[in-house]
């Protein structure tokens, strides 16, 4: 354990088990998010372009066993969110896992957690505005507008929503999630009807025969299923938003358990259920990476404007992701700034109690994405999406490590665990961490993109080390000031 963690443990033993430390970054927030907002943020985090767009290419590569990959990855994603949910009920914080990393792993842990999460969402933001521009170009009325202009308009619009108030953010996410859920439910009802009536889809009769006659669950063997897991796990990115949002809701002890527990059945219904339906409606070879699998099915049965409807939904999913990224990084950066490990201006809040400094910093990185869209419009999406993968894996691993230390502190009588718990500790955390690291390692098997992404790890590590030496004196000063404030 680091010296910071030892110091934190000492502080915990002095304050006693019943008193949890406060995060200075939590001061000043409104409690504008309601239960329906948090519930829909949980749904929205679980449903995105990874399903609406990415499932087609994965079905083509892996076959029907893709449903098992979604189920396995979804189960581990649920364990991560369940662990985070327990930490939230122990001490709600808008700094979320960065605040918990500070308490249980020390300032170095919080520093790494925060900046890797920023790397994830800032690069995801670039991917999102690129995707929004590409999806908008689908309609002929927008084809003459340069891609970078559309990307800039999307960024400006979502930024404005985030800066107004947290309630507006919550409402926007609520309706984004409604659109995504309604679309999936509608498609599943159509799919079930097609299966029940044996209605032909593109000249083929849907049913289990499509699976058995096309090579079974594993038409291309086990390895393609293993390889697509790296893409599947990233489809669940943003589930951890529940932990960030809990800091701005009035009753986290009631809202968070309900939202976290609902994630598992939503994953089973929407992800696994949708993929099973897709596999039963058309052979896997018919789907492709360049088209939403839902559009593929609907167009085969002659549904008018199927492409337009699904393009609008995928566009909504990308807008939702960008909205969530600006929201979460604003809160995370403020928590870090109050501890000295992020620029001071990211701690600033406006009159609506929104941490605009951190939001603007993330937005500034996204502006680089606008430049990238201008210089390399055809490559911008792939360049940044794989870098984001490193951030989400590290975030989830840090959450599980924090929970491990938290449980150990509870066994020592230094903290008190809430009744809402992740069961099976420490085995659950260790197995989840091993799985996530294995998924990261699988990227090496993709020489085109994945291997190059992993080669960035030493560079990112060097930047983190250099950054730490640049801020450590400020972090130490902030810690001394907070200690003096608490001991007055």
C-alpha cells in the first residue's frame, strides 16, 4: 500500500468507524436530480451505440454466441456497479470513485482514477461528436455541410444544456433514455411477432433453424467470441454514471439500490434479448458493421423509413453519451481540483451550481476533435474510440480495488458497511479485476487497432508520472489546509 493510503488509514482510525470523511468537492451542489432521472441515467448508461450500431458487426464475426458474450460482460459490469453502489451508500459523493480512491488508495490513487476517467470521456466525447456528424450526414439535406461544422454545432448545443442546471441535464437524459427504450421495446415486439407467425424476413424463415443450420452457436469457433468481448465490455461503459449522479439526488439511499438492482434485468432484456432475437430473425452473415442490425431486419421486411428512424435513435444515443461525458467529468474534475490534482479553474461553479470549469476543460479537448474531423474526417472515429477503452477499463478496476480496501477497513472496524452490499468479497472483486485485465490483454490480438492502443500505455503512464510530480506540492498543500480545517 502507498504512503498516501497508509496516511488515509491512519486518519480513518483516528476519526472512528462511524464518521466518514467528507469530500470538499461535494460542497455547493444542488440536489436537483429526482429518482426518475437517476433510474433513466442507469438505463441510458446501459443502452447506447454499442448495441444500436456495434451489434451488427459483432453478430457477423461471432455468430449467435454473441448473446453469451453480452451476458457474461453484463454480469461483470453489474458487479462493478454494485460495488460502486455500496460505496455510494457508505458516503454519497459527486466525486464518486475518485473520492473513494482518495479515501482508500490515497491521493495518488485518486489522481490516476480521475485523469484516466477524463481520458476516457474526453476521447469518447470526440468520438461522439464525430458520430453525430456522420449520422447527420445520413440525411441528404445535411450532406453539403462539412463534418467539422456539424460536430461543432453538436458540441455547442450539449455544452449549453450542461451549463444551465443539473435538472436540465437530468431531463435531457430522461428523454434520451425514453427514446432508446421505446425503440428497443418496439423492435422486440416486432421481432417476437415475426417469430411467432414465422413471417419471412428477407426470404428466410425466422426461428431456431437459422442457428442450427448456420453452424450452431459458434459458427466461426470460440476465438471470435472471445475477441469481440473487448468491444462488448466497452458497450457497457457509462454504467458508473449512477455513482456520480447520486451526489446530486436528495435521497441516494433509496434511489441508488433501486437503480443498481434494475441494471441486471435491463441488460438481460435489452442486450441479451435483442441479440437473441436478431440471431433468430436473420443469419449472422447478413449483418454488417456498417449498418445497424435493427435497420437490417426492418428493411428486409419492408418497413418504410426504417433507416431514418434508427439513424435518429443512434444519433440520440451519441448525444446522450456526449451529454453524460460533460456532466460526469465536470464533477470528477471539481473533486480533483479541490484536492490540488487538477487545474484550479475546474473547481469553479456558476450560479446554477454547475461546475462549469471542468465541463469547459472537457469541451476544450472535444474541440480538438472538431479539428480532427476537419483534418481526417474518415479516421477520426476509430482513432479516439480505442484510446477511450483504456480509460474505462482502468476506472472499473480502480472501483473494485477501492471496494476491496473498503471491505478490509470494515472488517477492521474502521468503517461501517451499508446493508446494500456486493456479496462474495474478496473473491468477487479479484475475479472481476482478472476478467477486466484479460479483456484488455485481448486487444493485443487485434494488430490493426488494439495492439497500437496498448502500445500507448507506456506513454500514458509516463504522462501520469510527470503530471504527478508537477502537482504533488499543490496536493500536499491542499491536504494540509483540509487537515487544519478539520482540526480547528
